[in-house]
C-alpha cells in the first residue's frame, strides 16, 4: 500500500480504533440477533427451541474457530482485505437468510457463514489492531474495543427486539444485513494497513520504532496457524488461559447472551423488557471492561481474572433465586454487566507476556476459540436443558459453578518465563 498522509499524526491510531470499534459493535449485534429470533422463528416455522439453539451454537463455534486463522490471514494477505471479505460474508449470509424455509437453511446462513464472517471481526481483530497500532496503553485500548460487544447489545438488542416483536424475524435479518454492508466504505476510506502505510509509527513509540513482524506474514498461513497451536498446546499457561476463556464463553455469549431473553420470557417478562435488561448490562460492561483495561495496565492480571470469574459465578447462582423482580434483575444486570467482557484485557496481556508480541495475537486467537467452544456448548446445553426440564434454572446454576472454578484456575497462571523460545525476525 502506498504511504498516504493522514491527519492527527500518531493519534490517527485512535481513528482506526473508532472504525474497528464500530465493526466489532455491529458484529456483536449480529451474534446477539439469534437470541431475539428464537420465539419469532418458532412462531413462523414451528422450529423448536433446541433446533434454533443448535444453529446459534454452530455460529458461535465457528465464530471462535475462525479467529486464529483470521489473525494469521490478516498478516498474510492484509488486515483490510480480510476485514472487507468478512463484512461481505456477514452481510450476504444474513440477507440470504430471508429466503430460508428449512432448519438447515438457518444452520447455513446464521450458523456457518455468519459464524465464519463474524469470527474475523472479533477479539482477534482487536488484538491485531492493538499490537499493530499501539506501543503503550494497550490494556486500555483492548478494554475499549472489547467493550464494543457490550455496546453492540446496548445499541442493537432493544431495536431488534422491537423489530422482532412487531414484524417477526425478517426485519431483524434486514437490519443486520444493511448495518454490516454500511461498514465497508468506512473501512476502505479510513483504515490503513499499518502505521507505516501513512508514514507513522505506533502510538507511544519512538520515531525509530520497528514493530514486530509475524512469521505468518510469509509462507502458508494455515500451516503457521496450526504450528503455533501445536507449540502453544505444549505449555501449561496456554491450557489455563484456554480453560478460563472456555468458562468465559460458557457463562456469557453462550448462556446469558443466547438464553436470558427466553429465560425471562418463561418468567413472564416480555422480549423488549428482557432486551432492555441486556442493554443495561451493556452499559455497565462498557464501563467495566474499559476500567478493566486501565487496571490491566497497572495490576496483576491473574488476580483481576480471579475476581472477575468469582463475581460472575456468584451472579449466575443468584439469578434463579432472585424472584425476577425489577429490583433483583437490576442488581443482577449491574453485577453481571460490569463483569461481562472484563476478562479480555487481562487475558490478552497474559497471552502477550507468555508468547510474545509476534505470536501472541495468533495464540490469543486460539484462546478465543476456547471462549467460543464454551459459548457454543452453553448455547446448545441451555436449549437442551430447557427442553428436558422445562426451565433454565439448573443450566444457570451449573454455569455459576464453572465461574467459581475458573476463578481458582486464574490464580495458577504463571507467565514469569516465556512459553516460546524467541523466533528469528523475518528479514
């Protein structure tokens, strides 16, 4: 890419963050849409809750598994090309779902293709942007971009819940397809490939700064991604991070993100009211995750993770016994909202400390895959438990106990020694 001057100097990094924040926000809206489509799809097609839950779980699973390959692809063919391709897939798959008449159509559009597309517009995108554009303030920037998923709920859920309640599932698909397509010109116009593409260095870096070059930028990106996984899988710290992030996904996107609206419906609370509850969580998560990024730059990330998972576990155990009154739900929304994605900044810092700036984003992509495997398991688990027992109570209790377990595992993580031997810089 030919170097082009842009305004703001090093601060242009914040323009890039703003556009990527918006991309992550819209992707979060896409991933949350199935939670408000469950009841309309059941009414339109007679598809049972476990069928739509499994389709959602396929999307969540592929959302996670795509991440590490997307991180390597961003190095191999370029971040812009990867991101633009992902946005096209997301918009196209959701638009194509307007023609669906069979359950397998739901699996293909909202499961397979939207999962792959949104998987490239996820935490690994944020990690790549942070490592590529920032030398300092990384925790804060990652916290801000991680909070975009909560903001996505804040912006989208009340809107799409209202659309679903008044017009069924089709207006939801149309809104998501249009919003995703609208991002394409913004990325084309405002997101350079790297700081040196506009004659700049990373924010907070000296003029002679040489950013790390990922080995994925050369050779077969698929081979390198799998090779990085093999190396990481030989370390204890990887499995601790993978296990805790599995629980993170199990307790957030998979269970609460997919089933809370349906759980509230079982308790006599309407879709729009329940979506408002998730929006309240979004407000507090925007605060909590940004604050978590600031704390991650200053305190031991292991202890932060221990606190976050413990609070989350206790919140989930509390919910089935809360009585679902207005006051109790507000208490839950505040506690859970502050904690929703607060785990991302300390997890990324631990991954970078253990595996280095060059391999860290790809390893983090595999850790995020663990997050989405957990989320997919919870999406399917919640729907199955609802069909077997007629309620969600035991599902939320079990999820709460996994949060307590993750709090204990977090304190065992040790990054004092590098998990990888240093790799030679590419020439």
